[in-house]
């Protein structure tokens, strides 16, 4: 299983998800361009010493991203709850940009879309928090 970040905007969120993936033994794909300058020293600091335990792959853009498993997009634009979804061990869970999600072309290209049910009036969670919730359930189901 892997986690893919589509054009992330916030380096602190990238650092949090790097740590999440390292601790859970999950690979991480970053689909560029990022909304910040990729500075190895700053990324290393954000990922702390966990970056040494991380299987990280950077992709220059969406077209260069060629996942080996089914891509499951976390989105608010579906009614399919992640709690009622059957994850597979080779799935690639994808989160979109903090500011804009993913474009329609990417939304249409993924194999599946899941959402996190929320209380009325609440729009969305922080992308790193959402990734942790759904990744935790996916790993529970597949391990």
C-alpha cells in the first residue's frame, strides 16, 4: 500500500505524512509540482529522522505517475464512505492539494473515490489527518 500526495501546498503537511508513512511502513508518492520550493534540507527537517525509514518517490507531474495498484482518491465529492469500502493491499491512497483538491481529469482517472463522513456543517479535515484516518482503516482491512 502507498500514499500519494497530489501537488501538495503545505510543507508541514508533507512532513506529517512522511512521518505517518515511515511509521506505518507505507510508501509515499509525491506528485509535483508542489506549492512550495522543494528544499532537501527543509524537507529533511520536516520529516525529521523518519525520512531515513521512508520509501519516497517523487513524480514530476500527474502524467509521470504510474502506480502499480488501484488509485483510491480521498475526496469530499463522493458519498462512498471509507468505512464501507473494501481496500486492497496494493491500493494507492491519494489526497489532493490542500487548496484545491485534484482537477476533474484526475478525479475521473482514479479507480475509486472515498470520503470521511462528517458532522453537518463541517466541510473537510486537514489532509494529513484525513490520510491518517483512511490509511489506518485500509491497513486494518488488509493486514
